[in-house]
C-alpha cells in the first residue's frame, strides 16, 4: 500500500490510461467537508475507497466493472479529487470515521467495502471502528503494521518531502483540474507524508475482527508477502482444507508478476477474486 511516491510515479506514467467515462456526481456534507461521490450500477451496495493522491477516475476500470453487479458508491477522501479539505490531519481512523459518516449521509446502513492502498487501510479501520457498517471487506495492497512494508519503502519514507511532489508539474496540474482549492496541493502532500509516519500496529484489533476480509496483494507489492500471510492468519486463514472443517470466511489472493501500482489496473483478475468472495462462493474439492 504505497500511498505516496510509488503511486504518484504510476500516475505519471499511466494517468491518461486510467481515464473512464464517469456517471454524474453529487456532493454531501461529511464532518465539515463537502464530499464528492458517484453512484453507478445496481445490486447490493459496495463502497469503493481510493488510494492516496487518487480520485474516482484514477481508480480506473475496476469501478465500472464492479458496477455491473453492484450498486457502487465511490467517494473522494479529504482533500482528494473534488472533496474539500479541512484543518485536520489525514489519519486512518479519521478516514474510517469519514467513511462511516458518508454512508450515513447517503442512507447506507451497511455495505460491502472495497479499498485499495490507503483506502484499504481505511477499510480495515472502518471494520475495526464501525463493524456494524461493513458486511464484507476487500482490502487490496494493505498492511496492519508498519513493519510489514518492504524494507526499501520503509527506508524511503524519511526522504519524502513536499517539494518532491510539488516539483512534478503533472501531479500539481492534475490536482488543480479537479480540486475545490486549486492551490491546496502542497498541504495535501504534507498531510500524506505525515500519514506515512503515523504509528501503525493493529494486530490485536485485526485479530478480533469478525468481518470477513479478502486480502489482495501483488507478489511484488509494497507490503511483504510474509506480512500478507500473517494478516491472513490473524483472520483465521492458512490452515489445511479437506479435513472436514469449513474454510475460514476470510481469503487471500496473490496476483502474479504484480507490483503495488499494477494491482489496481488488473481489472479482470480483481473481479475474478472479488465477485466469488462477495457472493460467498467457494471452489469445491473432490470430497464435497
């Protein structure tokens, strides 16, 4: 779950390729912000949470794909896209509380949730802090502890600066095209760099979760494979099937030859693991 430089680099290379025709949007007041959101498709409700520096269009084709079978509610986090910023740090608990408040504002008592990167960590916190709001959670490129990041990323975090992003015109220009405050990009960068440095150690809370979670990771993601397996085990997974006991409600999917920034662009692979999980479908073994 790289919420800063790595995803920013991906947008630099592939930004226009993620552009999609979007449904008409709306705004709703949430915790002092004017939150922009879009609703598409029909079926059971599914809330989509984007990554850092992202917005609804940059999530790419996965939103319209999920809207083929679900009523998708996609909204933009604090200071991102068309949502206004407020005088408050960006933290995972705050993002989770914003998500719960957004759901209340649009009349969603409970829904499935799909989050990517920063949105996946916000989804984990949503399930921890507001378990009554989440039916099932799909968490793509996530960690529950800062020690789960790849060593190269942990070494890079202290080197991040606001200027590093502001000096990349493509990012500032893309921000200004949507932002409610066209001059707010440096402040957003400052908050997201601070987010990278926030303590993250949620093992006890994750272990206590009753919410079924589908963990999706690339085999070259920003979280180590060992960390993703550890997360799966905390949620009750990792044992042997075919022994007469039902499989755990949570699942783990590893996408091959996939870096962090490549995860969200693999629409068909994502849908192939997300849909059976949300529908409760399980592959049958020979003894069933």
